[in-house]
C-alpha cells in the first residue's frame, strides 16, 4: 500500500471533507447519508457523527429525519383505521425508544441513540437532534401536518440551517416535504391514519392528518421530482458539491432550497 493511500476514512479526515464542503462552526445541519457510499470507516457511522459534531462545534446542531419503524400501513382500511383484531399487536410510538425507520439507512438510528440526542414527538415526521438547539428543534412537534408550521423543518429554515446529503439520493431530501406543505397549489393529496401512542395510562390511539409524503403531493409530478428540483437548484449555481469520504455529497442552504422548491412546484403543477 502506498503511503498516500488510506484503507479507512477517519473522523479527522471526514471533518476535513465537511469543512471543505462548507460546514461551519455554529451551523445547524440536517443530514441524510448512504453510509455504504462513504466507504470504510474507523468506528463506522459514529465516525461521521463525530466529524459532523466537530464541524458544527459546541454551538452547532446536528439533525436527522428518523420517522419510526412501525410498518403497519398494509393494515389500514380506506379511512386510515386499524382493524380491531390488530390493534393490540401494534407497538405504540414512544419517542424515547421507538426505532428509526430502516428504509432510510442506518445513520438515523445511530444519531437517535447517540448520548444526548433528542427526538421529536410526531411519529411519521419525527427527527432526532444533537447539540446546542436540539431541545428547541424537537420540542412541540405538531401531530397534524408535521412537516408544516412549527415543525423541526420549519425551524431549520427559520434558523438559517443547512441540508447535507452524504451520498444519499437527491430525491430523499426530506425538507422538501416542508416545501410541499407551503406551496399554494390545488388538490394536494391528504393522508389520514391512526397512530398508537404510548401513554402513562396505556395506549392512546389518535387519527393523524398530513399531506401525503408517500407519493408526489399532487398528480402530474414524477415520483422522483425532488431529485429534479435539487438538480436544477445545483445547476443554477447554488449549493456546494464535493466528496465526504468516498461519497459524492451536496450541501445546500435550507431556506434557499425550500423557496426554490416552492416556486418550482407552483410553476410546474397542473392548472
């Protein structure tokens, strides 16, 4: 092996990559990552978490979308209710212990279980955060329309935060669900479904309502239209791109990409 070759990426080398990409002390950063694309790491996903915390420093905050690993959608009837015979079998959502959804990779669960992490209380839209503003980000997450006003996503925009995609597909940028909420276009799809919540007296069932995040918010948009939006944003000269470890990565300003997405949706929605 040549002296210049590295068999592993380390916390220190990832920190250098993040700094080169544009992560700065005091930043609030929402991260999505495809860890396999980052390459071999000393200490696995914790190396990336540590590098991010080093990059944002003690006054910064790290945030990740975690959702929850409920997996009972196929049981819901047309009104979004769970059949009586299944209700006792579905573990209730507990912000302190419910696992992050597996569909979005392993980093979210690593962040959720990092000592000092906080997790918001909306099951499907929940986020985990570590750092100076973690309590503020995760507090009082609305149960209905959890990507809208008062949500961690709205707070990220308000606080001048950033979104980091470390090898993650561009169509997985969760912040754009906040843009879907904000955009003024007709016939947005709405989803209503029952959620069991862990409560001191047992399980509390509640119907939750939100704009549909499983499919494009209106008909006429392609399934991967988030990737189109982010691609056009980058082509316009906004955001930065570089490698983090071995992963092609993107860093964008949250307010800028959200405003761009709202404008794109309003221009491209069917009349």
